[in-house]
């Protein structure tokens, strides 16, 4: 019986965690990318590497990519554009 109760509690905790994560949407992802650029620059890393990651994600999803309006994540192409804007913003290039 103890194992059943533990498994049930695990399911409940997992469900709560999943529902909490699902409340994060496209805007949250874009904010995360923006801050990621800032933190990478401050730490001395090349923020253009984030663009390479988005290109990998894009290639991995094609041709099965879900349309952006059905996804909790922004389209990788849109993320690439926003990352470029953030790089310009934080490096003072824009």
C-alpha cells in the first residue's frame, strides 16, 4: 500500500509541475532568450551561438514542426530574429 500512495503522490506532484510549466508561453521563451543573450555577453560568451542552437532546433523539427499558434514555443525563425535584436541591444549595435 505504501508504494501505491508514493506513486500516487509522485503523479500528483508531476502533474502540478507540468501544469506550472505549461503556463509559460511564447512570451516567456522570448524573455528567456533575451536574458540569455545578456548573460552570455556578461560572461564573455559569444551570443551568436544561441542562433546556432535555434537553427539546430529548427532542423530537428522540420518537417514535423507545429505551427507557432499551436505551440507554447515561438517558431525558431522568430526566436532567431529576436536573439539578433537582443544582441544588437546589449552590445549597443542598434
